[in-house]
C-alpha cells in the first residue's frame, strides 16, 4: 500500500493555471507595500504555473507501464541503445498517390523523460528525481528533417516556422532489436520536441502548452518534496550536458543535408568542433530533446524460433476497458498475439 501511494500522480489543472495568471494580473494593479508582498507570492505562483501549467487533473497513477521493467532490462544489455525511428515526410510531388512518404533513421535512446541516466561527467545542474515516466527520449538537431516532419504530420499540421520551437505530436514508430536477448520492441506513438522556449518570460506558445499537456499527463510524481522546483528548461540543459563535448559540437556542424559544394558563409559552422560551454549559443539554438509518447508497444520474443511469442500493450487510460480476451494492467491493455 505504501509503495502504491509512492507513485500517485499530483498534477495542476488548467483551471488552476488560469486562476494563477488572473491573480498575477490583479497583483500588477497594486501599489506600495501591498504590491511588494503580493508580487513575491505571484512570482512563486507563476513559476509553478509555468512548470506544469497545462497538465490535466487525473486520478492517482496506477504505476509504471507493465512493459517498462523488461524493456529497460533489455536495453541495459545493449552496448549502444540504438533504434530505428520512422516518421512521415510530406510529399512535395503533386502526382504522388499519398500525401506522406516514410522516412527512417537510427537514433540513440537517451533514457526515459525526467529520468536522465547518471553521468559523472555531466556538469549541468540536475532536477531532483521527483518524476518518472514511460516516455523514451532521444536528442536531435532542429535542422534535420525529422523535426519539421514531426510537426507537419501532427494533428495541427504545424508549419516549418513552428518547428523551430517546442511542440509537434506527429506519429512515429521506434523499433529496437535487442540481439542479446533475441527480442524486438516496437513502439508506436507520438513525438514531441523540447526546445529553449519551453520556459521563459512572456506568453507561452501553443507548442509549449501542447508539450506540457501531452507529456505532463504521463509524468508520475514519485517524490513530493522538490516538485515545485522541477524545471523543464533544467531538464533540457541536463540532456545537453549528458552528451560528450564532441557530440555537443555536432550541433554546430554545417546544415545537415546541404551540398558540400555550397560554401559556408559563417566559420562557426564546421565539423569536428568540441563544446564545453553548456550554454553555447549556436549549439543550444539547434539542440532538441524529442520525447516519444507511446500509444502501443509490441514485444516479439524470438529466443526460441519454433516457440516465438508476441505481446501487444495498448494505452487505454485509467478508466479504459481492455475488452474480451485481453488483460488490463494499470492504464494498459495486454494481449498475446500470434507472432
């Protein structure tokens, strides 16, 4: 019972966020001592509202996804946790029979969101481990095609300009082949990018609100103390710090995909650079963390080829119905399939 309570959700509703900003507006109309006292409270309230401003109110978390423990165990056996990421690329050919074309590339798994793997060489300030999630992450350069693809194929059909900030939500598929245990993991879901606009002054963009809503609703509170100090921006910087100086320098490469024959007009864009400054302006401008929000996860066990087994886990939420022939485990439906 104590362990179950340890994993309860604790979220801030959109109504709370709206009330917070209304209160802050009222404070701005005060003067003198009243303003000074109220403004201190409003500053704390604004920070809290921005951190989880668009999260939804929901019942207590039932706990981690049923596929999570084995999935993480399998990844720990890989020398390098590589996976194939597929996305949808808008077709520019008016004669194309379909509006989107498939694109695939290898990426490196960077841990579950809000659970950055420990790295003694990471000098970035870290958030307290107050959240956990079942949301795999990877890092990318905003100039690569996968980022605008994630925006363009989303429900809102985001434009290229919008893809420069946080947001997205387009459909993706991630496939891990863990040869060490002869198991394939296939994750189908949505991808969201986190950029430097995830926190800051001024009004939040629709993309930032989307990320905090869609990702925040799958973040579980595991430690109440320190929750108010948890920062999206700090988590983003910590991911940047978790990379090697050479990998950080890759975000100052010439624009990916452009012809080598094109002369570079700016010498700051070059191969082989190493970045030690965690706030390097050019590198951070291009750096993004991408969060995968799983909707369906498949496990294919080929340990014994003549006795292969396959399971599908589908997210149905706390009040979802697993239906006939399937098992409900927490917020997920589990069913065995023929391989």
